[in-house]
C-alpha cells in the first residue's frame, strides 16, 4: 500500500481498509483486521486503527488477518506500507524576457517548457504549468506553451510529478518582462 509523503519525514497516514477487497476476494462473511506483528495477527489482538500512521519510516510491514465470521478459521498475510518521497523542489530563477513584441505593453510569449530541466533538477518527473496553486495541486487547467503573461511580473505555478511514484510537488517562479532601453538622441 503506497502513499505520498506529505512532509518528507517518512511517515504518513494509511487507509488500510483499501486492501480489504484484495485480501478477501469473492469470499463472503469474512472479517478483515490489521496488526503490527505476526503474533498479534495470529492471536487476533491489538487491531490497528484506520487510518493508521506508520511507526517505522518509509517502509513498514503490517499483517492482515482474514477470519471467517462463521467458522473462526483465519489466515494471515504480510502487507508492506510504503511512504514515497515527494519530488524535490528548488528555488527556480525568474523567467525574464525583453519587451520586444509591441514594446511598452509588457506582454510577451513565454516558452514555459524551457524551465522543465531547471525544475526537474535531474529527477524523473513530468512538469506542467498553472496560473494558480490550487490548479497545480489538482493538476487541472494546465497552461499551453507558449504562454502570454497576463501581468508583469506574474507568478506561475508548476507541478512536478514523479514518473516512478506519481507523487506531486508544487512550486512557483516569476515571469518578468523587462523594458527596452531608451535611446537619447543628442542635439
């Protein structure tokens, strides 16, 4: 059972009952419980709460007990709890362009994909861009590239999604349109 780490400490909350159907299959009348040790599972004691917070960082084994509600017969199996790390985020430099297109309007076309490598920072991730943090966190309303800024400066949010675990980290950077220098013509 895998979850994404919410604060990169190796601990998280698991909804163990998500594995009930997988453990029981098509059998009817089964009681499913979760335990920290094989001995607890064999004896049907110290049932874990749901949700359960792992006590061993990153990877922990718990035990599933499936018991017949009619006969009392049971079987147990190991379940590995895995807390996947979020992609790393670093400080991203502002994306600056000169106000070349229609000088003075402070609007330019930004190829956001040129920031992909800086955001990925060598990690196996996919990067997408958004106008709001909520959109980045929900992976909705991604921006097409090239993108025309709507203010100057403008904060752009990104989502970095691990291609291995699917865990998401978000961050932001600024789009900046710099004014062109003015020439003073001597008399």
